[in-house]
């Protein structure tokens, strides 16, 4: 694309065009989209046609009751989400600045980093910047990286889950993440050394299949010739997992670091079973090719100077 073409796109494309594309992708219905945007359906239809004519590509196939997105539409929606999230962040930062605030840091983290490493780092940066607004979201790496890509997060403590993500994110390793099989204290399995074939017959609380930790679990079972458990609750919430385990005979697979404070209170115990190798190094992930803000840079520096003791 020539420089003139780039300028033409930047001069023509409007925020309302991006809102239309994202809303239509979510609803796949032009009537619902027009209602959401407080405009008539013919006007929304014309706007979509104008966008398709401008780019010379069909973005959505019109079906009798719904819309099907094309590859070109999916690509454009991806960038539209990113730009709209960036715009939301700009508005938040401007409001914060106008009201005398000192910025915002939005962190995503895998469970293994949340109970030990992150509290120390957050405490440290808050000591340096007391009025900095810090938000923390805990999830599996695959979901965190989707939010990082679409600029819902500033920085992620996690791991790359697909090779193609190396082209999207910069990665700085921190530490490996061993996992443990966790039950409540006084669980019947604590009285003896169970095998994999026995424990899969109990209820389980596990991450979804797309998460690296669940993949580690399934591979270990397959290598041992053991079927996957059938009685499973899936969640990425560590707090929900611990609550379910503490109030029932359910078993969970959790990062070992999650248990260091919980086990000391006598609520949980780790069964003496090894499930595969550690998950590998998790680290700090940021968007590739994007300038890092002063706040994010300072936070990363704190993480890399961590005290593991």
C-alpha cells in the first residue's frame, strides 16, 4: 500500500465505522446492530456497504437471519477492537489526568504468579506511585494474551501458548511453574498413596481444555494410559477452585505456588503425585513493536529484580 493510500484510509475511516463492525461481529444481526447504535437499519446497512466499497472487499455475507463474517471482515474487526480499546483507554487516562490522577496499570496474570510474585511487585510500585490505579485480572495464558492483543491489558505475566504469538508479543522469562494435585485437608485420598487410575474417578475442578495447565494434565494421563475424568467443573478462577475443593471431595490441579499460603492455614494438601513436567517458564509479555509506557516499564523492572527468597 502506497503512502497516499495509507493517508486516504486514515482520512476516511471513522470511529463509528469501527463501532459498527465490532457490534455487527458480536450480534451478527444488522437490526440488533442498528438498534445498539441508535440508528435506522437502512442507515446501518448503507454504512456497512460504504465500508465494503471503500476497501473493495465483502466483510459480511448476508444470510436470511444472520450475517457471516469473511476473512477480510475478521481481520478488520480485529484491528477495530484494538483501536476502540485504545480509544477507551485514552478517555480514561484523560479523565484521570483532569481529575488529578496519576495513571492506570492493568495487569493480567496466570494463577501461579498471582499469590507470590505479583503482590510484592504491586506493593513496590504503589510505594513509588501511591496514586497509581492498579487493576489485576487472573486467567489462563490463552485468554490473557487475547486481551493483551486487543489492548484490554497493559502487561501480562503468562506464557506463549502458540508459536505464532511470538510475532505478536515480546517475552521476558521469569520462572518455571510446577503444579500440584490438590485436595482439602482430611480428604479420603490423604490416608493412602492413590494412583492416577483412582484419582480420575473423583470429581475434578480443572482449567478449560485450551489452557496449558489442562494440556499438561491430559498429556500426562494419556502417557499413563489413563482416561480423562468425566466429572469435571471447568473454571479459570483460582478462588472458585479453592472454594469448590474446600467444600467437597473434588480434586484440582493448581500451580504449587498458589498453595503456599493456603496450605499453611491447614485447609488444603497436595497429593504426592507428579503430573508431567513443570509448565515451563512464564514471563512478562508486552505487545511487540509498541512503545512501553513509563509505568509499565517501571513495573517490569520491578518484576525482573524480584527477590525469590
